[in-house]
C-alpha cells in the first residue's frame, strides 16, 4: 500500500514539472529529443538487465496512467496532447515499459493528435478528455 502510494507520488512529482517545461518549448524539436531520450533509457536498461523493471516492481500501466492523469489535473497550466504524450512517454519508459509516440489525424474538423502506444500498437496513454477517433498516421522516430 505504501509502496504504491510512493510510486504514484513519485510519478506526480516528476510529471507536473515535465508538463510545465514542455508547455514552453518548440514542439517538434522537443518531441525528437524526448524520443531519443526514451530510446537511450531503453537501451541502457536492456544493456544492464538487472535494472529492467526495477522501478516498476508492483506497478502496472493502469496505475501509472492514473497517476499521470492526476498530475495533469493538478498541473497549474493548461496542457495539450503533445505535452501529455511527452511526459507520459518518459514516465512509462522510466518504469520499464517499451512505448512509442504515435500520431494521427481527423479530417472534419481537421485536428492532429499524439498519443502513447505499446509495441503491439495498443494505446497505453491518451489524453483524458479525448473521445474522438483519430486515423493513425505513424510513429515518431
């Protein structure tokens, strides 16, 4: 119980500053840098297998998602899907999940959207208020 609480608190404490920071940077270069950072974290944990899932013991994707949504609600600035996806990809990667940022569009009215998905293309994290279906265009590399 205490371990789950501390894990959720850690996620919230990390996520809120990430959301605020990502709000004020140029999006595309930031997306590329965060994706590179996540790839390096994944390579590092694969290279040192004893580190794999060290942080994630006893915590699953649902608990991480709930904590990130709580951090979004508590965040003092309004965020959009890009900031949420960037922060979520770092958090999920730190907890040992292999995730990718995917993007898609809808056409009427035109809107682009970004979300987090696993290797099998199942959506792991999406914006809490998004209920609209987007056509998946690709993965950010």
